[in-house]
């Protein structure tokens, strides 16, 4: 992440910029004047909005497919506008399993969508979100309402999981979500854990550990989607929300080798953890 504090020859003051490690389009946020916020994806589109979000416009490149337009509009564009209204959204993928929801987070290329698709394909989880996860807070609990019907996977991931053969574009492509959604999901699935993914080819076996305190805060902060990045008041609000989420929802770190051949083994570690909370619910009559 960089802070290009120059307008780069335009009337827009760019404040933050991110570059995709996977080769996808870069993304930057800025403002035009004092009251118009701007988000731009290289070669893909631009979103402009008032600070309240009441007024906004989106321009997308003509070459985008309908599926990509829908993914962007109902994913990160929606998340940016929700941030203006105080909602909590994270870059990640979410699934429902054993009566609760898991959110996979991590840096670009960490395998969030792949892990979600694997848990669905191998262990009967249901897809709730891909790429962007919106959390609904009800008292001290958090819920996830389904927002995606497709897994977005790179060709090598789709092949490893047994999805239909993809083309060789080296770009993510949509595949219909595995399994049938439970009608009760529409009311929201209670969030049981955030799982931060990280590759390390030096580990012999997948390692699932608890992240607490600052480690948990950093995991959430890194995945937190923001549109306003130059307001102290909004920054304090965001910090309060991150702290509350960290205090009320367990954060786990899942470290494993980057080999796609290990996917099922890694998913089994996730499944065993979910079995623990399922057993706990039974003991408490949930």
C-alpha cells in the first residue's frame, strides 16, 4: 500500500492506493474537492459519491462481462457505499457450516475464495459471500446474510476442486455455488469465527491457532473496507467497530503450504474446528 499524495495531473487528490499481487487491476481512493469521494479500478471503472452516499455514480468499462459487472456492483461498490453509512464490510469469503458462519480473510492471493469453495465442495458448507462480506450486528452478535451465488476461482483452483474446465485466461471466473442454500440462511447465519489465511511452504502440516489482542485487531483492520480515509471522526468509528468485532468473535490464523494438492487436508482442519462448536451447541441445547 502506498500514499500517493498528488493528483497525478487531475483534479482528484489520490489518498490511498493498493496493487494486486495476483496481477488484477489496481485500486485507489481519493477525493475531488472536499465532498466528493472517488474510487477507481485500473481499466475497470470509477465510483464517485458524496460523503453521505446519498448521491453516487458508477462508470464501468464496456469490455466487462455481465457477471463481472454484477460482481463489482454488488460486491466492493456496495461495500464502499455501505461504509459511508457506518456498516462493517470485509474483504473475504464466507460459508455456513455446522450451524455457524466462517469468514476467510487474508491478503490478495491468500486463497480466500478457493478455501471457501473447497469447504463447500468437500464438506457440504454453503456459500454466503465471495470477495466481500457484510456483517450485521445484532446486540453483541454478528450475522451474515447471503450475498453471493457463485464461487470466483482461478483456473488452477477450479481444476483442483473438480469444477468444470475453465479457459486459460488466467483470470478468476464464476462457478455456480456448490450445494443448495438453506432457506433459513436468508435471516442471517451467526458468525462463529474469522479465519486469516497465510501461506508458508515451510510448515509440514496446516496449523490453526488462535489470534488474540493486537493480532486479532490487525487481521480485521487489514480486511476492513473503507471509502473515507481522511476523516478523524470516521477513523475513530472504524476503530471502535474493529475493536468490538475482535472482542466478540474469535479470530483464528490458518497457516498452510501453498500447494493446491493440500486443499482437502487444510479444509479438514477447518471442518474439525467447526465440529467443536457444533458439539458445544448440542451440549447447551442450541
